[in-house]
C-alpha cells in the first residue's frame, strides 16, 4: 500500500472510531434530574468532552494503522 492508501485508510478509520467513541461517558440533562431551561434539549449532553474523544479516536486509529502496516509489510493477508 502506498502513502495515499494509508492516508485514506487513516482518514476513514479515524471517523469510524470517532463515531464509536462519541457515546462513551455521555451524561444527558435528563439523567441529572435537574430543571432544564427552555430551549435546551433534554437529551443533549451536559459535557461533550469532544477534545478527549478526538484524542481517543486518534489513539485507536494509530493502533489500527500499526496493525494494518504490519499486515501489509509481512503480507499476512493477500488483497491482490
């Protein structure tokens, strides 16, 4: 696989892992049993922690890409 293939695989898998990580640890306004102000959706997260989740997705993607590189380098799976 060339650099373009690795770049595309990294980009797509990063988004895949981000959507896996997004619902982890989410606390909604309805779970806090507090009064919700008008205009705030009850199911919206209190603290989204997007930066932390983006870092988690990046870490998972890097681990996945290392696995892909090992498989590609040693020809463990023939894609051709």
